[in-house]
C-alpha cells in the first residue's frame, strides 16, 4: 500500500512492507529514534536489539514497516509462538507521528496474523502512556492484567543460616517446577523466551533431598530476574530470601530488576518491598482476540 503527496515518488510517499524486506540495522536505528523521547527510553545496542528480537520470537513475515524514501518512518514488530502473537515493539519516528501510520501497520499485520491462523495478539504498554493505551483500545485490545516493575539493590544473606542454593542448567527446571507459580509469566519471561537467549541464563535451585522446591532464573549481565517461585507447601521458610541473596551476589549490574510482575499478587509485592525494592513503572497487559 502507498500514499503519496503528488505524482510519482516524493518525500511524502509511504510504502508499507514486511519487516523482512528491511535490514535489522535499519530497524535498530528506527527504534532508537522512535523511543528516544519515550517514557522509558529504549536505547539498546545493536547486540541488545538482536537479543530482544530473539528472546521475543521475532517473526519478520508477520511484522510490518512504513518506509519513506529517506528510511523507516514507523514499525510494528511481531513475535510468534504457536498460534499466539506478541507485539514486541511498535514506534513512529517523531516527525511522522499523528499521521495514522501505527494504525495502518497494525491493520496490515493483523491481516497477516489472521491468515497465519493466529488466535490472539498480546502486548504490554506503560499505564501512564494514555495516548497509546487509548489507541490500542480503539484497535480492539482489552486489558487482562496490570504488571508492576521493580528495581532492587543488592540483598545481603545471613550466611550459614540461609538454605542451600545450587546452580543448575535452567533447561532442567521447567518440568519439575511447572506448578510452583501462582500466575503465568509474561511473554518476555516465559520458558520460550529463555530458550531464545543467546547467552544461557543463570538458574538457582533450592532442594529438599533431590527434589527442587524453589528456583530462580536471571540474566547475569543485566540483573533481570525472569522467574522466581517457591513450591506452595514450602513458602515462608526462607527459600525465596536465599534465592534473592544468591541472585544479588551473582548479578553483574549489582542491582536486580523484576519486570512485569503480576500486580494481583500482594504477597510477592510485599516480599520484594521488604527487601528494599523500588517500584518503577506499571504496564497493562492487553490482548486482542482474532477472528480465527
């Protein structure tokens, strides 16, 4: 699809195309420009951008870009897992906002998703970004839960009195620990997201004999904690505290980050706040059910 401000190609001509027709370097530059004035600026290195796409299961064939002769004007990048999709990020460069590009890209991508048999499209949006929230609702997205993000300073343990924490390959954790969580992690923290990481995450486990009773998974370089859970019958026994302390001593950044914690879990919120957590941003998780 094209729109033009005159005869032939002009500086106002917009071409809609698949993201696979645009190089990752161009997408990266567009993301830096689009998010430079965002509520939480995303100024990722190219390597971090590649990790972001891999972790979120980037599907170029379902993603769309608005191109001008001068380069990318807007983008709508989609991840896919089975019959569900996720809006990894969408953005419009400041000079091209309020021209309907985001909505046009969303409609184009939704057509592709429908043809691919996708049942639902998920996204997260910062709650204070009222313009984006309103736009997504207009497009048919509904809020399914509120998510809280936290930053934690280093947590000190009690030495010998703490339960024993062991390092383990994270791939051995999902099956025996599947029922530990009271709520499902978001797209970027799920098991499939961990599988997409180029560097294997750190996994810490507490055991009762040979059986795991608590675990945590973290990206060491950034200190981002993807998952932390304790079996229901072993909670309030210091296991989560031991894991938090173990993560702190191993985090390269010195600070832990918990992103997209279900805000409907007051016990987990209280645990993090007791350990000095600072609440950063809140997000809405939104879903649009597609026709197929």
